[in-house]
């Protein structure tokens, strides 16, 4: 039996998508987005970005060059169902290559546009200057789960479980449920995330594209500062920039998220993903870092 995440983000070359003429070259891929990754009401943006990256990896076909960075712009909505992925090789070299792709629903003009850089291992320096969260986080088994039953006295209007959270479990270290009145001094959130079917590769590392999914969860920190009244506002993503920094060897990943600025109807957030070992008690390693701009939409 295969892995849910890897299989549901799989892509295949399109019979109608041949190589483009010119020095860059490109191709078309087909895929289908499983509604099991839906939030409200669209698929999680990180899952769509992961699908774009899979098409770029296949098209580049350079096993010695791994994903180093990607930038996604959410130009138009992408719904679950059949999608087309156009891939363009912008530049290939022996050590660094640049690729661009666009994921869109069949029949639509625009969707999510991603540019990525792949690179081989190079000589350089080795350090991490970003401090892990302090105090050290409680391990996952000592934290509550977003799947815990809602207290019987709580009456949440229009509350319904989202399919995405039936495949990804979150265990908050710094976060408050929407029925708890809380306004913090800073926009900071820290959550253990884990896919129910962790997508481990043959070498024992977590599929790095799973980290793209964990990175695309930044508005939550702002809810800590402004309150968790999610019935009144939500925050669609404008973009996502993701840097893959190291291998992750644990199914639980600590997602430490801050929002540095909000104004004029927009907000800027960042996300650090840390590997603390499978039990959440090892020396932390920074495995990915991401930033995002999102906007606010208020319900009438």
C-alpha cells in the first residue's frame, strides 16, 4: 500500500503536452486534487504547491539537484478535482536549475504559479543562527490535540470538521481554541504537526514536500494576538516563499509561527519548522523556513 500524501500529490505527463520549442523547454502534466485535503472551501494551498513541485522534479529529472527554494503566488483559486500543470525549464546548469510551473483547474486560464530553484550540494559554511523557541516546547504527547472533543458546554455556530484535519493532526504548544477568550501581546503560535500517514522516503527522511504543507499555516499566529473569532474573518494567502534547509527524520514537526506586521488589510508572517526527534525531546534542527503575505476578508 502506498502513502496517502505521496499518492494524492502524484502527477503524470499529459498526452497532449509535448516539449515547447526554444532553449528552455517545458511540458504539461495532469493530476487530480483529492477533496480530502480541503479546508474551507478550497484545498490547502501547500498541497497544491507540493503538487507543482512534484511536476517540476519530474520534468527537471536531476536527482543530484534537490529543492532549495520555491515561491508560489496564489493568482487564482484552485479547487479539488482535475488539474493541469504547465512546467517550464527556465535554466539548467550542472549545479543549479530554475523551473516554473502553474497549476490550474481544467478549463481555467490561471491558478497557482510557482518558481523553484534546485541545486546540488556545494562547499560552504554550516550554522543555524535562528534560536529555537524558548522555553523548550512540551513534547507532542504532552500537548492537547485539535481532534480532542469539543467541551459539551460550547456552542459553536456553523462548526464543522474540515477534511484536511482528518489527515493532518495538530497539537498546540502556543495556541488557544476558538471558544477560549484570549488576546496575546504578540502574534506567536507554535504547533506540532504530523500527517496520519507520514510520507517517509526510502532513506528514512520525511518527504520534503510535506514540509511545504506544514509551512502554509501562518494566519494562526495573528489569531493569537487578535483573538480566535474565526467566524468573523479569514486570511487568504497571497504568496508563499519556502526554503528547504535540512532533512527531517521525524513525523512530528514543530511549526513556530509569527506575524511581524499587519496593516492596510494585509499581514506578513514567517514560519520556522523544527525537527526535535520523533518524541519531541532531541536537540532541535531547523529543517525549513518560510514567509507569507496574506490579506483579510471579513464576513458580513
